[in-house]
């Protein structure tokens, strides 16, 4: 058993068939984490004790032929801006260094209901603001394939853990590319679902009209399996979407792309694109054609305004969302202040000052 190469499907099927136990999987995985992650720094918090406890419960279910969930025994790492009941959730910030949520995010609740095992919380750019995972208050995550390079971000810890083989599945969050970009950097599959498909309840907000939780895995099939579990209408999130009929993202996944139409915006292949990347995209387009897909080049002229619009919206929403971390309602609070203005000034400066001293 090479735990670093097993997919979520292989783990699930292996546990159900008795090929190996869930406890064996979890123990082997933590052995690899302790061995490898000291160089990569993908995890901020590990949940070894609770993970083993859950694994033994799942093994008992298997033995007693009890009903197993869709992700029975599959270990999953969670980005540290997604709330986990009883497990530290810091957003990689000194502001929330000691924050332990009293509830699970809806996605975490759904994962647990399907017998997934939470193995740890992953590093990220602070409050999901960054694209390299160098901007964490606690550690810098490295690319598992080249420790001199970044894993991307802000979900760099989640992508690095999957890329290094120390998590078969992980959750990230994507505001402006924070799942897709690190997935590409670490050679894994990353999926940003359509906004509203997955509940944001329990996701610590950056840009509320842009944020979306999504899976990262070693295969498209594993991503589809995870999306099946975490998607759906949530009464705790009014922006979540109620589908007219239940959809399985695994249905038809092995059929292929024969007859599909793929649109390629011409503007995306224009000025400013790295020649190496352009070549890789063109090779992928050719591969799709060979597999029977119809590729159509389209014009998307408003794309030039996309980045400007993104920065206006995301900055405005981040300012509003993060205003709560003022040392009065949430977060670090200084003990030495004369009035509310000095309190807020010191609260803003102190976490950064502490970080700089440590460096």
C-alpha cells in the first residue's frame, strides 16, 4: 500500500472490501505527514487523535456491515478559513491565533455525515489574501515538487498536501483563483464550483459575492465525488442555490468528451500570456479535438475589465468583512490603551509587529 498514490476512490473501495482497515490508512498517512511536511509546511493543525478515533468507528461499521457514507474512511484536509467544531481555525492570522469555532461549516458537516475523516487544517495566505502562501502569520508553504518554489495560493497548503501525497483530498476556497492557481502549481485537480452551488456558511469571508469552497484532489473523479457531497441548498446560506433536481457529478464521468462543445475565448490567448503556457493550452485544445470534442473560438471583449472589476469588488467586500477584527468584537486585543482609537490602532499594529520580530 503506497498511501501517497492512493485516490479517494481507491481508499474508500479498499476499506469497504477489507483490503486494508481505515485505521491502517490514517496511521500510515500521519507517518508520511510527520516525515514529509516538516519541509513543505502544508499543515497548520493536525487532528491525529480525533482522526484515529473516527477511523476505528468506521472500521466497526465495516465489520458490523453498517451503512457507510459516500466518503467512508477518506482522509480530507481543510483550509484554515473553514470553521471546524473544536479545531483551531486561524485564517493563518495572529488575529485568530486562538480561535476555536463552536460549530462546523456546512461543508465540514456534510463531509462528516458521509464518513470522511478530517485530518488537519492547511496553511494559507492570511485571510485568503495572496497567491503564494508566503503571507501566512505562522509558516511559509513550499511547493512539494521544488522546495525553492511556491505552491501558489491562497489555498497553497491544501494543494501542496495533495501534491505531496499527504492528503488524498482537500478543501480550498476560491475568490479570484485561489483553488485553480495553486492546483496548477502543484499538479493536482482543483475545482471552483459555480457560485451558490456550495454553501459558504462557516467560511470566514474575504469577498462574499466571490468566495466559493471547492475540492482539490489527484483525479477529476475524486473531485466529482467530493462535489456530490458538499453541494446543495443550505438554509444557513441564502446565496446557496436550490437545484430543480438532484445532480450527480459522477454520472457519465467515464463517457468522455465526444460531441461536447468547448468555448475558447480568443482574448485569453493574446498579449501577456507566457509562451510556454500558451503552448500547453494549445496542446490541450488539440487533445480535446482528437478525443472528439468540438472546439469553438469565441470573443469575450469585456475580459479586459475583469481584473479591475475584481479588485474593486473584492477590496470593498474585504474591507467590510474584515472590519469586525478590531479587538473589540473579534481577534487580538491589547491590554494597554486609553481610548477606543488607541485600542484600534494598537490592535492593527500589534500582530504585524509581532510577526516582524519573529522573522
